[in-house]
C-alpha cells in the first residue's frame, strides 16, 4: 500500500517540528562547553545581551526552576560542573535565528578545567559491572563451564572485535518549538519518537502534572533511536520560552547533534568460541567493554544476542561499563543486537573457517531448540529457514571458501553470510476507535517516524473492522490522544496495533465507539522467548591497490511474523541493511582525546552511505505463523535489518581478500595497513 | 555569523576597487558561506563576484580560457573540455555533488580551504585559522591530512580535485588586484604551509582570480582517479591526475603526475616525472618513479596508509595509460 | 537589504539581513517549509531547490546574492493539482520513509534530469550517456537519505527519465 501521508511528503506539506507557523516566534541558540571536564567559574552574558535582537540569556548564573529530581542531561543550567565537551552551558534567545546564533558566540564562559579521560580501553581501571543492561537484562549470565568447554574443543576462536562510536544522524536534526499559554499550559512541537513519553519527561523535568503539557509530532524526519526520549534541546526550547515569555524554536545544528543527542557507544568485544570436531559449539564467551557518561548510566545490551543465538553447553556473557568524560550514549538502531551480532557473527565465520565447515551449515548445525540462556521455549524461530532460503536465492551452494582467489579486473570478489536477530516485544498501549461520518477514526498517540506506522495501523484497523482502508482515518502524533509507547525497540506496531485491534473489536460490538488498554493483556502473556530472525548475504568487491570496498549485492531473508504491508516492510528491511552497510564500511565518530568530544561532527566527515554506495539490496521474508505474539501475529521489523549486515560484509571482505579486519569500519586505511 | 555588508560587483575592476581590509570575494559560496556559518571566516564586507562577466569557456590559441566565474558543472560539461581535457572534466565531475558543482565557481574551487577538522572548529586551536595557537592535528585526528610537504605548524591538505588536474596540465591562473594584473603558474598558486599556514596561496590581499588558462593539451593519454571512503560525494583520500606519452620504442617521452589529498597544495610529482622521462614504460619503472617521489613522504601515525595508496595509484594509473 | 525573487512563479520582494540563507528565507520568512534543513553546510542535499532552473543547495546560497533569481521549491514542482511525474513516481515506488530528504531529492532529480552531460562514472566523457540506474546513483549522491530509500528513489527516477 502507498503511504497515506505520501502526497503530503512529496509536496512539502508534511509539517515537521520546526515548521509550525507560530505568531511571534523567537529563536534560542545554545552555548556549548569548550572543555571536557571541570567547573564553570563565570558566565558573562553582557556582551551578548547588548547585541541586536537579543531577548535573554539562560545559564547556570540564574538556574531555571526545575523539579529537584530532574535527569542530569535534561536539567539544563542546574549545575556548574561540565561533564563533557559540547554540553549545553548557556543559550541566547533572540528575535531571529541569525541574531541568536551570533550572540551565542559573544557569551563568555570561563572554566576551571580538570584533566579528562575520554578513551575507552579494555583494561580501563574504571570498568565495572552495571546492575543491569538496557532495558532490563542482567549484565552477566553464565551457564555450564566455559573454561572446560574451550579446553575440550577441537577448534577454538579467541578474537577481539571493536566498533567505533556511531551517530544516528537522522536527516531531520532535533528541533523543538515550545509555546506557553497565558495560564501556564505548555504545547511542544517536538521531533520525537514518542509523544506520550516526551510529554511525561517534559512534565517530570519541570515538576508539572502531565496534563499541563501537550506534545505534538505529526511527522518526524527519522530518529533511529536518537529521538526515542527527549534530549536537552527539547528542554532548552521549553525553558527558553518560559524565560523569554515568547514562543521559542530550537533547531539544533548537525554539529550539535553529535554532542547532545546521543550515539552508539564504542565497544570492545572479546569472543571465545569452542567447537568439537563436527562443528558443534562447546563454549561461547562474549565479553564487552563499553562506555557511558558521568551523568547517566547507559549500558548497551551488546552481548545479549549471544544468549539467544546458538546451542552450547557452556555460555557466558558479560558487560563492563566505564564512565568517561564523554557525552551520554543512547539508542541507535538495534542497540545491543547490532554491535553484538557484528562481533558474534564475525567470530562464527572465523570458527567456520577453523572447523573447515560452510558458515551456513555451521549455523544450521548449532541452531537451538530452546533459548540457550534461560531455556525458555521460542514463540517461533525460523533462523534455519532464513539461512537456507537465502543460500538458495543467493546462489551460495558450491561456494569455494578459499579467500583471495576470485578476481574480476581490478577487483577481488568475495561473499559472506551472517545471522540477524531482534527481540519481538510489546509495551502497553491505549487506543480508541470511533464511528464518524460514515467511517472510523482510530486514535492512538503513536508516532510515524518514517516506519509507515500511519499506514500499517490503518491496515490493521481496516482488517479488524472489515472495511476498506479508505474508510479508516488514523490520528496519531499528539499526546492528547490515547497514551501510547514510543516508536522504538521494534515495538511500535506490535504495541499500538494490539490496542487498535482491541479498540476496533469493541467498536464493532458497540456499534459506535471502542476503547482499549492492553496493559493487562500484556501482563498475562506466556513467558516465551520472542525474537525475529534473519540471514544476510553479501557480495563485495575489493580493490587491493586502493582498499576500496564496494558492495555489489546484499540479500536479507527475514522471519518476522506476519508482514502487515509488503511495500513498507521491504523499505524498512532495506533501510536497515543500508545503515548496516554504512556501519561496515564508513561510519565512525572519532573521539578527540586531546580536547574531548568528537573531532568529526558533520556529514562531510561522518560518512553515511550515499546513493552510489547502494548497488543492489534485496529483502524478502518467509511466512511465519506465530500465535504467541499479538493479534496481528507480527514481529517488529524496524531494527532487524541492520543486525548482521556489517558481519556479512566483513566476512565477504575476508573471503575476497584473506584480510580479517576486526575493527570497524573497514576503510581503505585498514585494508592497506 | 557576524554581520557584514554585501555588494554585487559590476566588473573585476569594480570588485578590486571595493576591496578594503576585512573584504572577501564571494563566488558560489559553497565553501565561504559554510566557513562563515562556522565562524571560521568573518568578513566585514562581502563583494559578490559570482555574476561577473567571467563565465565563458573559450578557445585561446592552442588552449582554452576558462573564466573564474564559470560554474564547476559548466566546466565539466563543456564540449571542448570533455574532448580535449577529459582528465580535467573527470576531476571536476568527481568533486562534491551535482548541486554544489552548479553553484561553485572555478575561482572558488581553487581558493577553497582545507577540511581539516581542527581548522573548521573555532573552539579548538589551529595555526591556519589563528596563527600561533598550535596544530592539534599533528597528535590528533589527522587520518586524512598531509603526508607530503607539511610542516610542524600545519598538516592540512588542499581538498580540490580540479586543482590537481590543473596542476598536471600546467594551467596558468590570471589574477587582477590593487597592484595590477599578473599570471601565476599551476603548480605555484598554492603554497606549502611552512611557518605561515594561514596563507593557502601566493595571492596578495585584494587579488581576484579572473581566469584559468589551459595550454594546449599535452600529448599522450591522461586520466584522473579519485579514491575515497564512499562511492561518491566525499573528499579524496588520495587522487591522481596523470598524463603519459610513450614513444614507439616503449620509452616514456613525457609524463605529468599530480596527487591530491596528500599535501597543502596539489602535489606535482616532479621527481617521479624526472625518473620516468626516457625510461622504459612498465611496472618496474613506474614503481621506481613512485618510490622516488614518495621517498619524501613523512606520514603521521594515523595516515601512513596514504603512502602505499599513493604508490599504488601512481603505478596502477600509469599502467592503465601505457599503450 | 531589499531583494526581489521569483518564487514558484510568484514575485516576492523582501527585506533581508545579509546573513540570511536562501533556505532560512524560504522556511522562516516566506512560509515555504518544504525545503528542509539537514546540515546547513551543503553536505546532505535536503535543502535542494532550483535556482534559475538549476539544482542548488539553498543553505549555502545567501539570500541577498539571489536578488533577481527564479526559485523553484518542492511546493512549486507540481503543475497546479497535477503532481510532477517525479512526485507520483516517488509515492508509487515508496521512495521515502521519513520524508525529510524527499523535497530535496525531488528538486535534485528534477534538476538532474534537465542537466545531461557526463558524470564522474561515465566511461566516454565525449558522449551523453543514457540515464541508467548506475548513472542516476552517481548523479543523485548529493542527496543523503538516512532511511535508506535509495533503491526506490533510483527506480522512481529511472522510470520518469524514460
């Protein structure tokens, strides 16, 4: 089905956060810390205040009133301590964007600078075991005897993979337009993945009841996790509007996104695998070192996919975190699974080579009956079917594993495979369905960040109601609608859709109106391991004179429950794989060890794939009938596409060249080293 | 961005007459506006030269005269450039994006500034931006900075593709200024940083590029090749413009080699050219020539890959050009 | 300074601060928010408009320097109620997800189709090559799409180019 909002998007009529016309709008521009650690000794705003158009300057010289328990990232201007370079320490509000930005440079901040520590290393003395990793998993798990499993193995792999810091870089930079009414109610037009969540967070930070705050987000220019929860820019607009007594717009620059909107933590991952003579795993040990800021504990769940993937008598997973003088990391598409599966699936490729076994076969051989850690049964698991179907379509059979021997002109050719997985969860949601003007209006505070939520929910409602989609109008993107969880964790459609189905069923019974809340239904569901799976195949060519890598073909086969809309689903899978290609070959944010912060912070220096990088990507799926998920039988598809792509490409680069690059991204510099 | 005055110049003489300290000439703006927004460039007076009547590509004797205001896309698409200087056309088309090539002028392309991350970040020191403040790139993020001709003050690279081809073509840059008109040969417009990295070129204050003259195309086969981290729309890690003319007996009659992405200026490989003239064309002599050139390379800890990359590019490109 | 522009066929005379970009003029002053700001430095293409018929990054164009120019934004691509063939093809081929790069992709594609000439990947620079998928990919590389809709964008453009 074509996207419902397609016409609005191709004509420029779709309205994003910074674009709502508001009378008397003013502009706030942040001043950012120029040290990585220390204390602000003074902030002199006199020069800025004297500049044309300037209305006010916010800073910790006069801390705005907030709830005492405000989150340290969101509680702007409350503290004099600087936790990372780029942290927002002041802001100027002015009549135009140009005046605000010019005046921001005139704010004089002086610091007492302390030595900083911004480098993640596997032997960092500050590494510790967090209480849990995101969102609620144990930091460590252990079953069986890993040492014994490795000692008894006929083949072992002991390798360390690293992934760099990566930035989501949605095309729309974070933007917020905040409008206070005369009686103290707040309306926030925000680029966010969750209007209910944003409303609750804003209200909590301000110490206001949630009903005094309304968040509107009809269209959002991508997020990939970066807009999952509100970021400091949102609060800046809210506080600046309160201080200035005028509506305030904050549109962060691309450079500022790198500092204050989160990123994927760099990881250092040690994988130890053991296999017997037949290739059956005897032990898996996955240990991860990663970072968070001194402000918050954000513990990426990097080793968790090893708990799901392969049958092994001995399995250990462990996360270690160090708090550095760095910006707070956050969610980026498939947090945990994405970097973790890169390392695990690369190590599996190395194990296949060590055993002398085809890497598809190795994975099929080690497919588990129940979840390897914990032993829960799967609601459905079709990894093997994906691997076999992918191998068939890709022409994998008869592949010569010898590396570095296939040449076409200046290119060496290679192929690689990796598995994908992502949890299939859902959160409680509300929704209503109402008969209006001869059709139905479905209301749910969901957000469509490009996933196609508006279209998918329309189809879900129409199917439930037994009417054509044209007779259903879905209203979303407004926190005044029935409360709903954010679009994240590949849970959006499953969560909102469950409530929409229930509301529509009730409306059918009632004849006029139905309202649903899925909280109890979700609490009551069976304790099963719910995951989607997939297999990705890559064909690459490498020029060993220059180190250039081109991906000639990517194929992904997924098992993700029932696919609600084929056209939208394909776009989601292909989009995830495209981002995975970026991760494999070009994406990296470089920590500036001397000054703190990141040295590359724009789209000329942080490379994401361009059109010319994407030659051929095919995505397909196998039919999966899983009755243990939700009324739609659907698993989320927003994230699994990126999981495994980088490993498939890295494995193909090895097959092409015989060079195993264990540090992403695989750049010419690394191949020529 | 600091406030400034803006005026559109009527002709080159008018532009020069308007020049005073704090003035910058505005061409397509694709780098200057970018730098103004970052606070790196803070002109008080912008004199717009983008619409000067310097927008023609026309034959000039055996060569071609390219006006300074010619848009990059028009240069790359010009039939005479494509036919007679395909290396230049390919270099221009390899730069930036279709949109930027539509805006960027030939003069502006020559005078664009380094994309060194420290130069572009006004919160950090940089000798090029703030003389005497230091060069953090030397111990920091220099993975795409210079391996040749850099100094202890600056390791920046010049980012242009077009200039690399012009350096190989022995182009001449015509300028006008308060002191009159003059002609500057390529290479020769761009400087090495030495202890004065703030100066990218030999231009004097107020001088305005009016045209680039291309001499008759050199005999032989030519090629421009660019290596970057993604397939398009990225600055070069290393690029090469090469011309090779091999005599009937298999010896090199003439050759021109220029590298991009390796130095503060387009790097003309004079030592390699010297080593090749009269030598038998082939992998061995090409390798020796590349080694002769790159013996001067002084890679930094995190850009050592540029040396083998440059060597491979020289050898591979010359092999492709050899009959 | 006072400047006059022709915007989507309408003459607009406005007083602008010389610091204002064409993009900010369109978005903040003229109510034309279709053109998007993704990077403000010419690195993403979301702001692409047609200036005198040629695609350009509106973020790098100072508004004052465009005095007298003819500007077409995504709002001006359609012929009245009839969508531009590129707009229709983008919808049909699902050539976008979040939609934020889309106006720039569309204006860029419209400008690109009018350009002709070779690209950096054209084998024989003396010829005007056919607009194959490979040529379109190279020519559209100034427009980033983080959702990864590239294959569908290329399909849509190639279809219109035929």
